[in-house]
C-alpha cells in the first residue's frame, strides 16, 4: 500500500520505518529537510496515486488544523486523511465535517508506543466510518504489535482519540502511584535498596507492568534519580480527560489527583503550601519555616 506521512519526529519517523519494513511505500514530509522525502505537501500529494491516503503526525491544535486545511485544498474526492497525533476528539468531528464536504474521508487514530514503537509495535485506537477504516487496514496491521492485540476500531469519528485520551489519563495515575511508592521507600531508613525492591516486583506481583519495567530501567541509570529535577510536564490529554469526566459526571479522583500533582511539581515554592503552613500555625501553633 502507498501512504503519505506528514511529521517525521520521534514517533512519525519510526512509524515510517516500521511501515516500510512491512513492505509498504511511504512518502514522508517534514519541515526538517534532512528527514523529509519531499520538499512540500503539494509534492507529497503529487507523488501519491489516487485514491490517496495521508497520515498526519504533527502537534495537536493549530499545527494540525493548518495541515488539515492545506490537505483539504490539495486532495480530491475519494482520498482519506488520518490524524494520528494527540488531537482532542472534538477537533476530529470538526475536521471530518470540513473534509467530508469535499468528499474526503477522515479517520482519527490514537497511537501509543512512544520511542519503543519501532521495535515493539504501536497500540492503535481508531475512530471513523467503517469504509475508511477498512481501507487503512494494511497500514494498521503493519504498525500494530504482533499477535491478536494492540488494535481496535473503537467507534465513530473521535472515538480513537477519546480512547487514547482515557489511556493517557490512566497512565498519569499509574505513574503517580509508582512515584509515590518510590518516594516513601526512599524516605525510610529500614529499606536500604529501593531499586531492588522495585525490581523484585517485576515478576509475580499484581502491580507488574511495562511502566514498572521502565521505572527499573531509570533506576539502573540513576539509582536515586539525583540527576533529575522534580518537574513533570503534561501533554494536555490529562486535562481533557478530567474535563470530559466533569462533562459526563464521572468521578475520576485518582486521575485528577495525578494531574494536579504534575502542576504542583512546577512550583519550587508552592503558594498553596504557604497558606497551609500559615493555617496550621494559626490553629495549632505548628512551626513554620521562614526564608
């Protein structure tokens, strides 16, 4: 199968390679000419045989909207666009409607796998009309891990990115739980080898997971994580998950708390903790620390 791929960063570049290894033709475009196969989106579209399929892997929001707008002018009726970035599911509905007016199909694909995807395959959560999804099946098969799992046609347009959003929300909470457990183990004097405690959990325990394996990898590289600053960015999907929970009246206390913990990590001198310290001093006479 022939595919145009826009965005050849850490994810897109490896996806191009994995699809090519499966025997398909991939023509890639990136603003970085050193990794791009063509010089422009127009050249990419010209190099593809109709009906064309173009997969977009660029940052969510303005960047994705710009590419969708340009493709809407370049592609023809019967072509298909796939958004495999981390777009918000509500944007998918908008993009599908905009392209649909011109007879261009739209599929949203939540992609998970990170930098390990080239080696292990990518988990794919896909939304869109059945006819458009079926047409892309050879590409999905090339990208997914070997075996029966790692791919789902989750539902209508937006379902793929909504599923990936929830996946990332769960990921936030799982990482927070591991982080809290690690900090507590590091704090006490009785546990003298925290790294090996984590390693011992990798087999035979109910909390074993790939995230735990990655945690052990990190501790092998830096046993007490002394080289790292206690700051964690968020991609936006955690926020969208919490917002969706509010809209649907679904309680998500663990995911919400993990998101707020990331916000707290960005405060070297937390204003909230100043107020809590002041209140504890007022009602209980607890000591406070001055700068």
